[in-house]
């Protein structure tokens, strides 16, 4: 009888520890491996030009693009600026039990009329990816010259359009 009670108690404790481990590991910020963020994302940023496309690579690098010539303005001195493709780095970070993707990318800028370099743009971010891996959201800060402007990034993963592919 004592042996049965001991085995039952051990079985219950094993199940309880397993359940606690399972449920404590499930959290809104599910990014735990590079494959969770790797891919192409359509990103809305609190910026004058929208949207952007981000590509996160599993090796910790990334690229960012936005519409061409969006910062040109003939009414401004030098006609505004043109910016390059953004290139940057990212890493996974665990803070207080939550998982984040943190990183920085940079874009080089030049005056639209004479093509001379001007201030580069540097954007740093801290993102959380949803459990299903379909979207992310988080704060960002854009640095241009001596200015720092707070922003927010919201991304939606670009997926294969199955209906379009199946219709081919």
C-alpha cells in the first residue's frame, strides 16, 4: 500500500512539474530561436514614409527597404535626400522572462540634387514576435544627425499566397 501511494505521489509530482514547465515557457513573446524572426516582413513605422520591408536572416543580419525617392522634395534645399537600402544586425535577448529581437540598421543618405553625402539614419529597435510567428511589434528610435525621434514598428510576416499559387 505504501509503495502504491509513493508511486502515485511521484507520478502526480512529475505531471505537475511538467505542466508548470510547459505553461511557464508559453509567453506572448515567443521568439526563442533565429528561425522565429527569419524571413520577410511588411513593416509599418511611425515615419513619414510607409511601408517598409524588413528581411531578417538567421545569421543575425538584416536589410530594410522603403519606397524609392520618398524623401526627395524640390522645395527643400538640395531637393531633399535619397537613402540607401538599410543594413543592420540583430540578436535575441531575454529580459525578465520575455524574449525580444533587438537590433540596429543604418541607411546612408545623399542630397537629391548633387548626390553629396548627408547625415546617415540609424534605427534601433526592440521587438516582440507573437506566438504564432505572424507579426511583431515594439518600440524603436530613429537617429538622424543630432536628432533622435521615438517610433514604433509593427510587422506582418510575408507569406506565400497559397490561393494564387494553387491557381497557377
